[in-house]
C-alpha cells in the first residue's frame, strides 16, 4: 500500500510522506484496529465512537506512549 501511495504521489508537483508511529496517533490506531474486526469494507461514523474517545482526548493533548509498553 505504501508503494501505491508513493507512486500516486509522483503525479503531484510536490508531495511529502511522513510516517507517524501509532503511539503518536492513538485515534488512527484505535480506528485501524476496529477496522480489522469489520466484515464490511468501510464504516462511517457521525460521532467519535466510544472505543476511540480516550484516544482522541490523548491526541488532542499531545499525549504519546512509549513504544513496546
């Protein structure tokens, strides 16, 4: 998937790809983990799901967690 993104980025005049560790983006990590359990391809939310609310608060306050703990 990363290679496909890199290839697509070549079609833009400028692009920048930045890798962010899951510990620095807890909301994305919680949504990705939830997505693994889905039987459907896509799910939309009209609000922050309960399983992600603490992650959103942590991200909003720039809380990061040590990797591997």
